C-alpha cells in the first residue's frame, strides 16, 4: 500500500437494544478484523451489564477513526470532531473486514 495513508488507531462503540450477545459479537468481529489489517482498536461495549472498556478522552483524541456499531441510543457527542462510521451491530458482525478496510483507505 505504498503511498497510501493507513489509519492505524480506531475506537469503537457497540450497543444493541438487548445488550447481550450481539453487542459483544460485534466487538469481537471488529477486534478480529482490526488485528487482521494491522490496526489497533479499543472497543467500548454498552451492554446489559453497563458500559465496559469505556473510551477515555485520550483514546478518542488519538483515534484516526470512530466506528459506532449501535442499534440503540448512546452518547455520540464526544466524537463530534472525528471521522465517524455509523453502522448496525449486524454489519459489525458480518462485515467487519470491509469496514476496517474502508477506514484504511480513507
């Protein structure tokens, strides 16, 4: 990928209405895809047991891109000045590779 800017640092939030399996399946899918493409990723899950692995201001500031895999309301104002890709939880589970590749290409 000579001459191409590759975004290496990604943060993500996953949340589904029930906050059980799909929230965590989406997080795992994104982590697996990021590893495959050589990106670092931190994923905040907003599930039935509350928010886990909460993103800090520093995490967000340092991120090249934000993935919001959300099917329910979450606070998105903290990402106002970032490149944001908003998708469904299902897309994060089924299409994580394509999403990470899209981020790498800009």
